């Protein structure tokens, strides 16, 4: 009997005992759906984290102070000195404080007030929705100009017509010169929940001093990030008088390293989720083996008749093995479809959309095939070894 005929025979038996077949395949369906769904969720999470990190800036180095003080070890003069290093596209020092922004006595919101330079938009990859970003003259003169983050504008009920109007920041009037495109984010340091004003204005009206929270550096395309990082480190160590054996009073974060770390963590999480889900698939395979053993016992006389008519042991082995594989593959196909639907729903709710990965589908199919083969071999061998005389006598 050819393989195609054996497949047809297996499908015919599935149709005759649909309830048993459905219950047998249920474990495989759940296992495959879990693998496809959880791996897709893991990949979606990876894509979302990568997108959010990439949105923080291109070729970005972030220099921040260490120790108890968050600003004392970095100054505006440090940022000015860093601008002299070759291979930089933009440098933007940052001062931050919290404050209340209001359009009226009743329409207020509390947000981050960030003082920075005209290059901040380039360093942090911001795009302006309405109006313009801070200009160099506004920064040089420490004018009371403000650019609103997308969330702040929404919280205050401001639209495109707000450009050119005045808002109060901690009771001090500032002119709105622009509103930013939303970048997406939530929680601590949401890039959309901030207002941007000239660096000198924050120092003058809100915090005072010459220290900065961070210095953002955008490295030009084609320039070696590590080389620039080493030059910045050497420059700041000299400026701060740090000895050869002393610890730096600053730290430099590399955006590329953050992306690699995030990808590694997310990849590990995806493998872990897939491994956990695979346990359900193994349980489904055990269910197939159990049902196939029961089927061998129920069909003992059938096996005896086939052997009496000349069927060889390998023919019987092939018949039962094909039945197990068909059960597993049909269950796997249903599980893949269900898993894709689940991953699409989760992706839509989570906001990263549907991510279709052919590799995951192919792996799930191969895993289903492997389950059918591994857990179908023993029942098939049991059937093939039956003595035809004893099988014919079986009641």
C-alpha cells in the first residue's frame, strides 16, 4: 500500500471517529497554538522595545553624571568642549526639573521641563508637528520660548492653533513656538510628556547653576562609535582632573549597546516562552501515543486479518505510524491557525500589530511532525509485532 493510500486511510478513520480524533488532537492544538502565540508575542515585544529605543535617537551616546549628585559632575562647558570632537553630528546638553504648565487657572498639567539647545531635536530624533523647534538665537538669548510634547499638548487641549500663544510654566509666561510629533511611550521619562525650553531659561528661572542632567551626543553616520566614546571619556577625565586610577564621575551609555542588550533579553524571553509552551505539545504527543495504543488493541483482529492476507510487519508499522503523523499534523495545522489569530489579537491590543514569522510556523509544523513520529513509533511497532494467529483469536 502506497503512502498516499495510507494517508487517505488515516483521514478516513479520522472522519469515522471524529470525537476521539478531536480529543486526541486537542493537546497538539493547544501546544502548537501556545508555541506560535507566545513566540509571536515575544517577537512583538522585541520589535516594540527596539522601536522605542531607536526613537530615542540615531547613533546616540548619552553622558550622565554618577554619584549622589545628578548634575554636579557635568556642566554646560563640558558640552561645549565635546562639540569640538570630530565626527559628531550634534550635541545637546539637558537640564530637567518638574513643574506645572497651565493655559488657565483650571487647565493645568504637571510635566518635565527640559532645558536644552537647538540641536536637541536632531540628537533625540524628534519631529515637529506644528510650528518650529527652538532656534539658535532663542537658545543664545535664553528667550522664553517653549516647544510642547505631544502628551502635554493633548492634556492641555491644545491644537495647531496654539502655536504663537502663551502658556504659564510655574507662573512664568512662555510663548509656544512648536508642538512635537508623538513618539510613543509611557511611565517614567515619557518622551511625549515634557516641554522643551532654552537651556539658559531653565537655569535662570527654575534651577540655577551650571550643572546639567545629561549630554546627548549624535555621532555622524560612518564614524566609529567606540572611537568617539573613547575621545569623550578622555576629554572629560582631563577636564574633571580625574587621575589614572580614579573612578569616572560620569558614565556614557551607547544606544547600540542598549539595543543589543534589549534584543538579547527579548530573545531569551522568547525562547523561554516557547520552551514552556512546548511542554503542552509534548503532553499532546503522549495523548496521541495513548490513543494509538488503545487503537492497536481495538483493531487486533483487523491486524490479524491483514497479516493473514499477506501484509508484512512494515506495512502494519507504516499504517499506524502514518495515522499518528496525520493526527499530529492536522492538530498542528489547526494550532498554527489558532496561534496566529491569538498573536494577531494580542498584537492589536498591545499596539505592535501582527508580526508573521514564517520561521515560527515552519518550526511548529516540524515539531508537530516530530511529535507524531516519536509518539507513534511505539504503538506502530506494537501493532507490527502482533502474532497473526493470536490476533485472529483475539475477542
